[in-house]
């Protein structure tokens, strides 16, 4: 699996888990991870396109 596909998969999983988790700290960490993945995706897309 390519790194970009891995990040897309992890982003989707984190966003699904945030909706189901009751622990606020864990939800915040997952949201932060999802945000980090979102910022990394365009960078990786540019690298693979170049």
C-alpha cells in the first residue's frame, strides 16, 4: 500500500472513531492525528505527481 493510500485510510478510520469514542482526550488526539494526515496528503500528492 502506498503511503498516500495509507494516510487516507488512517484519516478515515480516525474520523470514524472520533464519532464513536466517549473519552474526550482520546477524541482530541484522534482529531489532531486526522488533521495531521490532512496536511500531509497534499504534500505527498505533489511528490508523487512530480
